[in-house]
């Protein structure tokens, strides 16, 4: 049994200067590949079910899948609800045994974000579950633009909500297919000067591996969410497999070929965040 909460994997990362990968899962094969990659690197891993995943497959199935993988793993595995947008979302995940929930109140006015996040933190902590919040707004490539995190608001948010991890907007953008994000180091330093909560970067795919490594070691960023980079790797491997074996029609045979290259890529992602 190696289920772990977000706090259990992020506090050692904060102390010892590294970060943990929050990997966006869309199905069984990628989730299994990510746990295999974490085991190969002897590192903890966070399996995330985000809004896209939840629209594709019911949350109880995600819970059962993540927990089956965690219980058979040799490394700590966090089962994390990514971008919960209501108390109900988070309550359902907690009831299903998720060890961590993110409440995304980043579009709400500050006072409302603080009040709602605090209530969800209290509910989560009562069940020994961790909670991540977001302050500022991390935008989307080809979508809504970001609003940078204000350091004073971040300090208030951390102190008044009691979150275990805080997602910040410092130049990172969701869904970037190239590694072109420009991180505002000055804003990051001003946030770090005012809080001791582990920080989270959503849109980690937009950062080069060397930059992630540097930030993992030298800043309070302890979690990088990575989705797009691995989805691109999955898509490329799937396309290659179908090209190489046009006669193959069986889903299991096809996806078996995809898991090895995906595991390799995930190992690389995880390794770059290690001390
Ligand atoms: Zn996100």
C-alpha cells in the first residue's frame, strides 16, 4: 500500500530541493506507464484526473484505477483531482478515496476564492486528504490569457486558506505544445519571500526540462503539472505503431507498443525534477 497525500510527497521536496511530477492521465495505459516510470526512477508520482479525463470516464473508475496502481506500486503514489471547480467535485473525490484535491477558484474574486478554498481545505483535512488551491490565473494557449499572481494576495491566500500547495501564475500557460514559456523570476522571488507553502506550476509542458530542473532545485516550486508533453508522446507512439503494423487491429496489442516509449518519456520528465 503506497497511497500518499500531496503534503506527504511535497513537504520532503520543499525541504530537500526537488519537485514531484503531477502527470495528467487520460486512460489506463498512460497511468500504468507513469507509475512504472516513477518506480524505475524510485520517485514519488502524482496521478491526476482533470476535467477532460472526468468528461471521458466517470470519477469512480478513475479512483479505482489510481488506487489499484498505487496499492501495487513500490513508490508513493498520490491520487489527485485536478481543477475541481465546486465543493461537490471535491467532496465526491474525497468520498472515493482520492488522497488530494485541487480546488480551482482562480476565476473568483479574491475574498470568494479564499472563503471557498478554506472551506474545502477544512473538509479535505478532516478526511486526511490534501488540498491544492490557485491564486492568480494560469491561462490557456489559444484561450484565456493569464493574470499573474500578486505576491501579497498569494501570502494572504496561503495564510487564510491553509492549502497544502498553491498553484501560481508566473508566465506558465496551459496546453503549450512548444517549450516557450517565459518564467517571471522576479515575481516568483517576491511570492517565495512571503510564503512557505509548496508552489505548483500548471502548464509545465511549456517549460524546457533544464528550466524545470533549475526551478525544482532552487525554488519553492515542488510540483510541475505535465500533460501536453506526454499526450504528444503518446500520440506520436500510437501513430508510429499503426504505421509499422498496419495489419494489427487489436487494441491491447496496439497500446502495448505505446507504453514503452511513453514510460521512457515519463522517466525523463520525472528524472529532470529530482535532486
Ligand atoms: Zn491546470
